[in-house]
């Protein structure tokens, strides 16, 4: 046995953070994604060949180019 839960309803203090997470996550995720996209749009990022930029900002070219040439 790894975990034991007592019978009945849990006290609010025991589940307070889980309740907050379930309430705020649907609103927080899109706002966080928008903020991260804004940061990535102005950041200096170069993704080397063989890697994929899965979080790329729309219209931002992150292809690798050698700065020495």
C-alpha cells in the first residue's frame, strides 16, 4: 500500500490548491501561451538543423545561420 485516504469528504484546506488549479488553469494557459509568444518574437533564437522549434512565434524565422559568415 502506497497511499491511504480517509473516508468521506476532504476538508477544504486539504484540497484548496487542487480547486484553485482547476479553476484558474483554463484561463491561465492561453494567457501564458500569448505571453511566451510575445517573448519569443523579440528573443534572439536560432534553432540548429535537426531540431524543431515547436514553440515558434508565428512569422519568426529561427533557422540557424552562422554568425561568423
